[in-house]
C-alpha cells in the first residue's frame, strides 16, 4: 500500500509549486517565454530540476498552471450568487471580478501573452480557453439563472455577460496595460462596479423584480430630489 503524503509534505509541495509559478511568471515577463528555460525557473525558484519536473513536465504545462492559478478567484469555493436579487448578485459578481483583475501578476500575465502570441499562438489559446472562458462561462450561467428566475429579461446571456464584464474591465484593467501608474483607489473601483450594475439593471432588469429598475425609470442611486416631483 502506498503511503499517503502527510499534511506537512502536502504543504511543502504547495509552497514549492507557488515558488515555481511566481519565478516562472517573472522570468517569462523579463526574458520572454522562448528565452526562459525550465532550468532557469528551477534556479530562480530555489528548487531542484527534479522537483520542478515532478510538478511540471514541460514549459507549456507550467504556463497552463500559471494561467489557471491567476484566473482562480480567492473565493472560488463560493457558489454563484443565488438568483432572485439581480442587483445584489451583479454586485457580488462585479466585486469578485475586480478582485481577480487587480491581483498582483494578472497584468503581467496578459503582457506575457500579448508579447509572445505572434510566435507562440498556443499561449493565447491557453489564456483564452483555460483562463478567460471558464470564468466568463460562470458569469453567463449566473445570468441565465436570473433569467430563469424571472428577475432578468435577456435573450442572449452571452452578450449580457460580455457587456457587464467589459464595462468593468475597461476601467479597472485595460488602462493598466498601457499606463504603468494606473492604480484607481477602492472608491473608484467600487464606483466602476456600481455603474456597471445600474446599466445592467436598466437594460435587463425585469419589471417588478427585487433589486431591478423599472423600464424607463432612473436608477435610485442616480435620481435627484426633483425626480420625485
């Protein structure tokens, strides 16, 4: 019978894996994907080559692990919001997306892919298929659940998910790719989510649904005293 690894050994293995992923991300960014060898990654991570190859059998496998790790939200164990309150659900999804996009290293990951994809198109496919699409699909499923519950009215959940995530990332993330000092404060990030939520409620909120705007009515947060007559 093969002995199961102890909690200590599992913790050490996880720490080494984290060190390898962090070292590889930095080297890929500094030297490019093609210019980084697994031997250099092992040296930078402070592990033996044998340890690295035990975790990752190829450079492509290591990059896949990096993508998967960075697109894994800290609260990934948390289920999708329960349908029934479109406003609250969208706020939760939006806050999680901001946390994902602003985590250390996410911008660096995109820069690696953008720089190397002309020579290594498989890197773009990995980023798209293992990172972006699984997360996008989870948001689409949430919107489909709200539609089924009657709290949202949408014919195309994929388009709605694209619009919602796009409104947030266009402020929170994409300027960061060109502007090294782009660091919106917490209030600005919260406002980006709030405005995206209000837009989604106005466009897709079902009439009379809890947390949704009535068609043609101004969102409560944007009304002025004169709106009440």
